[in-house]
C-alpha cells in the first residue's frame, strides 16, 4: 500500500516541474508509505511523479516510481491479487520480470494490452502511468473503489494524488468550497464522485480510467458492477456453495503478504467469519478491537473477546474515552481530507493505530458484507413496508400529494423522504438519505442546491416493484455509499497509521455474482444474510450466528451532549459558517439534543465535521492549535 502523486504540464511548451514541488506533494502522504520514497522528473520537466511506499510484498524490491522496458514510468497504490496468473500469461508473451512485486505486472500488462490493461487487474488499486513515447498519462481506480484517486486540471497542468491534501501542496491549487455539493454531502455524509467539497478538485469514480495528453483529460468507465438488473435463477444450496467457494478464494488471495496479517474484530458476524476462514490458513492470527469507556451500549468487546478465545487468536483491545475523542477530532478530519461524516471514522483510527503498534501492518476487515448480502435491520424494515408503499403508489397522483402534505412537519424525517419517493412513483434507495433528511436540510442551509440520489435507468421491458427498489438500493450502495464513504473511511484511517486494510467480501468476482442473487436468498422475513449464513454454517459458532446485529459505531449522541457539543456551538460562531448554515437553527438542535428533547446526533455530526474541515483545510488553522483552543473553550483543558 502506498501514496502516489504527480504532475503533467500537458498544455505548456516549456516544463517547469521541480523535484521540490513533487517532493512537497509526495511527503503530504508520508503516513501512507513510511518505508520508502521516490521521485522522477522527466528530462523536459513537464512530468513529475512521486511515491511513498508501505512495504508489504517483495520487501527488498518494488521501489517506485517503477520503469518499463519502453521507458514507461509507473506509480501504483494497492494490491493486484491475480498478479501470479497475469504474470504467467505475460511471461508466455515474452515479458521478463525483474521483481516479484505485483506493481511490475501493471507495466508489462500496459506494454502488451495498452489501456485495456485496466480491465485485466483484480484487486484494489489506483495508479498513474506515464508513457513518454505517446506523451500521455494513463490513470485508473479499481472497480469497487477501494483505493482513492484525486485529480485536477488547471492552466494546462494535470495533477493527481491519493489524497487531496497532496494536491493542496501545489502552488496552483487552493482550498475553496464547492458549495454546489454541500447539500448532497449533508444527505449522503460524503460528496458523491466525481465531485468533492473542494472547488475544482475531482475524485475518480470507481471502475473509471482516464488519460491526459496534449488535448487535456478524458475519462471513461471501464467496469461497472451495477449494470446488470436481473436476478440469477439459482437455488439457495447452489448459491451458498458458490458464495463459499468465491469467499474462500478471496480470503486466500488477500493473505498475499511478506508481513503479518491480522483482523479487525468486532465480534459480529462478518469479522468473525474472516477469523473463521483464516483459522486453517494462517498461524495464530492477531485480532484487534475497540471499545468505549463511557458508552457500554456500543461496546462490543465482550463479544470480540469470546470470539478470540473460541478461535484462539492473539487478541488486542483499545478503549476510547470522551476526552480522547474530542482530542482526536481535528486529527480525524485532517486525515479524512474531505469530510467523511461517518462516526465510525473515530474508532477505526484508534483500532488501526493499535494494529500498527502491535507490529501488524496488514489487516482484513468486513466492509461490504452488509451491502452485498443485505445485513442491515433497515432493509428488513423497508421490505416489511413494501406492500403499503406499493398500494400508495397505485393511488391517483392528486391523492398521493394530499397525503404527503398532511404529514405533520414535526414528523418529516427520514421516513418522510421514503414517503415522498413512493408518492413520486419510485421509492428512494433504502439507505437514502444517510445523513440529514430533506426537511431538516431546508431548515439548516442558507442556500439549497438539491442533488438527488443516484438512481439508474430501469430495465426496458419493465421491472417489478421489488426488482426496482432492490437494484436501486444496490446501485446506491455500490456507486456512492461503499466506494466514497465506507471504503474511504477504512482507507484513510488504516493508512493514517501506515496499515493496509483488505476487504475480502468485496472481491470483484464475488460481488458480481452475489449482486444478482434474488432478494429471498439474502433476506427472508427478519433473517438477514441468508445465503452467507448458509455458506459459512460449518465454520460459525451459534452464539455469533444467532446474535442480533449491533453494528460498528461510535457514541456520538453521548459525545455531543458533552464537550463535543460545546465545540460545535463554538465553531458555529465563526463568520464563515454563516455563509453555509442557519447557525441559530443548528445551535437550537444542539440545545434540544443536550436537553434530551430530540435525538439529533446523526444530523449534527456532518455539520461538526464540515465546520472542523473548513477551519483546518479552507481557513488554514493548524489542527493542533484548533484542538487546544477547542479543549480550552470546552473547559476540558489543553493537552
């Protein structure tokens, strides 16, 4: 795992790229790669590539930038899990390898297949490859979006990096706010790709590649797991056998490492499944858990300890207090780069730091299983409402509008958005909105620039209502929520502590198969993950299988009733915040939440994240200074 960055002055006759500039950008990413660093500047000074390395595979070799036989220059971040098979095929075509590193496969694949090489790669990756003969840069992001790539093109200069903070180190890039996606951020807890909350900075969507040459930047979607909108005709036993086979292969591939591999263990079904699948594949596995000193209702460490004892892992824990959460708030936002307003970012940072301290720089995590196999209780609730919602959709349009208008304003929360979708003739995805619902966005925002959820075209020939809501939901999960929020939170907070996180449930072949399994193979009444539970029945303890889902979270409701709520109120007094928010309305929500008259934590958290991000990245206040000032203002005392 690594950090990459680069510059191509495609619109300039005389290059001005310097090693100092590339190094400054590169070293904003030192946390992503503490084990090595490299820079390449082309002879004409129009191209500069920088790389920070976290050595995981072929420790003695694999330094980057890496060069091909034709002078190609590559910076690569990630892992190619099918590289042994690709290497054998390329060697049969005459390629000669100098290392055992998967990075070199990309160079040879490009030499033999050109831009089509991106569709051969199976894994998590983002890369940029400079071809001096063609005078063009090829760049790409993996199909599921496990690894990030940010870019901008201005004044004839193309810039890219693993994190936006590296782009901000370039003298031509400033940190303005992209207000056109502010409302979408509040609804989704992240800005949907290709936009970011930085004005003029884009992020490459998952499964997307691009080139930059003298004509500028062009991007295209080379792989999209969401295009198929038909269910497979397969029995549950056959589906379970295939899921088990694909998951076995996925876990085996993700053990590719010359350093120790551990598991982030919550004690829930998904992380326990990974421990169970590793039992016969890896020597005494290390597991890592996080808990909260003052929120026992969200602390799963007892269950994690039970799983660790059951499977005999080398188990480690870290506890997070309210004060530690407040002290780490600005550091969390610093590593987010752009706001990722999921509270899980906080405990993820602490548990990944623990793994690094214990000498385990690679961890497996359970991200994606709930989205792929329908593990959320919200899915159960939404499916139970399908009959009523379909009946509502059959009413005349006028009657539907009257019913919607009759809903009391005080009850216009997430359920109201679901109702509005049904009244409009098409239900919204089950997880939309993740953050602040429409009625509250209208109360807290100064200006509204509504950006509707990502809803793809329905199949021609007609879909039944179940197909539509199922595939719309999965499209939303795999186009926005997973790649831009959940996978970015684990990328940021593993890499913040120089740890590589791998997610076996998101193997491309497994996703493409399970994505199209019928709903009843995933959800049967109140039972979630039906096919996955059956696939792993011989490995999983009954205690874990029968345990109700708790969900990995953080006690933000508790934190916002204490000093963190004070911090938000203080941040709202800044004049800049009045450009975006009706600050009195937000302060009123804080007061209601603290008095117990409302449960607004999920609505306040994205605003808090934005306010801290704005202060650090847009206004430029050093994170440490902001932390100490917040601690003093909250009466906690500086560190």
